[in-house]
C-alpha cells in the first residue's frame, strides 16, 4: 500500500489512461511520480511492463530514459516511479507483454514493412550503452512489446 505519501502540486501530465503527480514520501527524502490509472486493464498492463523493465535493469529504451518502478497499489491502480530527465518514455499502458495485441495480419504486415528498418537503425545507434535496449550485452529476455519481439 502507498501510505505516507503526499502530493499537492499541479499534475505533471495526463492522458487517456490517467494522471501523473509529483509525490513526496514522508518517511524518506526525495520526490517520485505517481501515475493514477482510470481503468484496471491498462493499469495491470503498465505495471507488468514496469516490473519486467525493473527485472531486466532497463533504464533506457532507444535513447529515452525509463522511470524505475518504486512500488504500486493494485487496489488504487497507482504506480509510483522515479522521476527521470527528458527525453523519457513512461506510458506503457498500451504495451503488451508475451502475447501480441489482437491486430489483423494486414496491420502487422504494414507495420513490419514501414517500421522494421527504422527500429533496427535506432537499435544499432544505441548498441553499447549499458541498460539500454539494443545494447550488445543486454538480453532482451521477455520483450517489452510486440514491436521488440518482431526484431529478436
């Protein structure tokens, strides 16, 4: 449970899935971000992605900083994460782990033909940076999303 946390500043941002606030834990120094989700399904998908990224020690994806999972509350649908510098990626509510979303075959074929070359080029540029997807020494293990699975 998320106890002893206060937030009274304006939100950091909002979107379709929820809203993000700066938070302070009364028991320790420093600030974190709280992402509060409107619906359960996107919350559980996003929480699973943050857990996978944490387990794999991923702090960067294609040159974008990734917040680190601090803790979460399933009942409140809240994810607490570190605050990172720009550029960053923090919206994983639409990401799918282990199984692809239910898109028609034509959609996947179009995506592969248009995006695969661009993504491979980006991965090559980020190779060699520790904690980065695309790092030659980094095991992709379980992939963050279907896009990454296609490239493995």
